[in-house]
């Protein structure tokens, strides 16, 4: 159960930062593995291939000006481990 003194905005911020950190670590591992092993090795495919989720593009037309918005989320195993580490930090250390 979540304690009352921990706001939900802190949880969202911690999970967002840990997901970005996991993605950075995952992409760094991808570069290192491509240097050490061949591209498409079993370790790279198992840990670093990502699931992509896209929302959009959505168009906002303001007659004079128009905007186009899109959101793409890429998840791999390392990103999920980063999210879990952020949740663990929030629950037990924070």
C-alpha cells in the first residue's frame, strides 16, 4: 500500500526518468554488442529488440498555423528493468 506522504506526481516522475535511463542503457548495450558481436546476435534480439507503440499523428489546424503531434514509445527488456528499478526506489527507498 502506498503511503499518503508520497505524492503520485513523484511516482510518475521517477518512473519516467527511470524509463529514459533504461532506454539509454539499452541503446548503449546495443552499440557495444554490435561492436563485439555480429548484428542480430541472440543476446541483442532477446534483450534489446523493442516493442514500439505509436499514437498519432494528430493534426491541429489553427487556420494560420497548423501543428502535427505524434507519440512513439519503444519498450525493451532493459527499459522494463529500469521502470522496475524506479518503482522499487519509490516504494522502499524514497
